[in-house]
């Protein structure tokens, strides 16, 4: 890092060529692991580097080997999109101030409960009933996985795909390139379950930021870009219909030559703070 001021991404890309500086186009958090994304105008990045209210709840299988509710485990121990794509059809709202979780199922049934013991049981029972009715659910023939248990709810708990947690980011240019290869110009960005979506950079440009630092907003929150994100079959699930309707993984490797099916980057925040839609994104 030099001592000069950071240059907005996209500026100075070549003589006579100047793009708009990169800015946040959309923000999301995911209160319950594997369920509906929550679009946000702003996100609070905590001092531990995670996003407030992001992956703080999860529906855990009864046969999961965790010694307690707070221990981190791989997603195979939870009812999530990767193993039950139909979960995308259940729409969720988390009211963290009131300590309530509301889930609306595709048949119109609504379960709205406080996150006390009785409410958690009713929510878990409703999700278990819904999940076992989905075609691809691992609950079929495995009664030992029931009853589900709703775990988590505190900021120090998290149910990310990796124990490190972190914040994820990709660009709409990369999304457009992938959508073009899939012959789907309206490819839904919610498939990729990132926290930050940006505009104003070239396709796949963000994958080259590993090892660099990114500042978002002013005075801003700084992030170290740790690695690119290898995707799983959760991305094959349509976030509206819950159907596995396109082959993201093979497209990324065969069409774009990625050694692994890579989409988005994983970042560790250096400090806490607020980031907002429209904030400028710079390399520092």
C-alpha cells in the first residue's frame, strides 16, 4: 500500500477511458441460514467482522453431532437450499428488535412466533413439515433427522458456510457475463447469497482483488479480501420457485475456465461500521 489517496475503481483504466467509480448496487443479509435474503438499504458490520443479523439462526437436524447449540458445523447439518432447494419458496421476515420470526409458506400458511422456547418449537415443527414435503429433501427416509431445532439468535452465534464467517461481494458485471453464458439475461443475483453487490467494474474484476484491501463508504469500513468463493449446488436453486433450473457450477468451469466454480469474493472487515447502498468502493 502506498501513501497516495485511493483511486475509485474503474478510474484511470486507460487513456481517454473513464468509467464511473464502483458503488454498492444492492445489500443483503440472511437472518436464517439457507432461507430468504433480506434486501437492505444499509448493513452494520460488527467488530468481529460479520454483518449484524446475518446467518444468526438455523434449523438444525436432530442427528447433528454438535455438542451444543453454539458450535459451528457444516451446512449438511441444517435444512438449507443446498440440500432442500424448495426452501426458497418459504418467505421469511426477522424482527430482531422484537425477537420474532415470521415464515410464510407457499400454500399461504403463516407462522409468526417469538423466539422463546415454545415459539422456536412451533417454527421448527412448521419448517420440518414443509421441508419433508419437498421432492429433494434429505428428510425422506431419515426420521432420525427430525424434529428440527431452531438454534441461534445472538450476534456472537453464526451459521455461515465457513467458521470464519466474513462478508461476500460480487459485481453485476460478473453476474451479467454468467447470465449471458446461461442464456438468461435476468439471472437473479439472489442465487449467490452475497452481502454486497456492486456496479462500475469489469466482469470478473473483483476476483483479482485477493490480497488487497477494499474501503466502502466514507470514512468507510475497510476489508481485506481473503479469497474467492467456490460455489455449491445451492446456486442451482431458483430463489423464487425453489427448482434447480440451471447449471451454474459447470458453466463457471467450462465456459469461463475457472479451476473451481468461483463466483464472488470473501472479505474480512478490519473494523466495524455502517455501509449503505450507493456507497463508493475503492481499493486502498
